[in-house]
C-alpha cells in the first residue's frame, strides 16, 4: 500500500536539505526561482533541481563522485550528469 503525503509534509521534506541554508531560506530561494521563471519549463526545472538536490542527501548513489566533476578529455560530445553543473540545463 502506498503512502500519500499531505502537501505540507512534502514541502517540509523538500525544504529540509541539511546541506543547504535554513528551511526558510530554501523556501525563499525556491519561491524566487519559481516567480522569476520565464516559462513553465524554467519553473519545472527549478522545482526538479530542488527535488533532486534533496534526494541526493538521502541517497549516496545520486551524489557526484569527484571524477564526475572533471571534464572528459575526448573529442566526442559528453552529456553531463545533472549534478555536475548544479542541475539540469535551462534553455
């Protein structure tokens, strides 16, 4: 059986990243990013980056390894992991 969280519970979890500023500052940052987004895609990227950042704290497998932060030295195109550049790219 699945667990359905109340919206307040989800927001509390989302803004409780221990490696970020206080939850109030996290909320203010997210609200600023959402309110200044030029379109729905940018707003979605801001929210998904916040979710991904929070998930990284709970799941070490999502955390970047030092080797992920060093650019590859090949001539081929390299697609970066979203955490390597601070989040998913925004057009």
